[in-house]
């Protein structure tokens, strides 16, 4: 029973991580870089 719960939680966390990567990319989240356009230096 606990293995089924663990599997469901792991699946949920995996999907959550994928959606987070789609939204924010795979870079380190930083308050200085969120919601700011990339500068062209």
C-alpha cells in the first residue's frame, strides 16, 4: 500500500518538475532574473 502512495507522489513531483522547467527553464531561480528581459550586452 505504501509503495503505491510513494509511486503516486513521485509521479506527481516529476510532473510538477517538468512544468516548472517549462515555465522557468532549468537555470537557478534568482529574484534579479525573474520577470526581466535578458539584456543584450
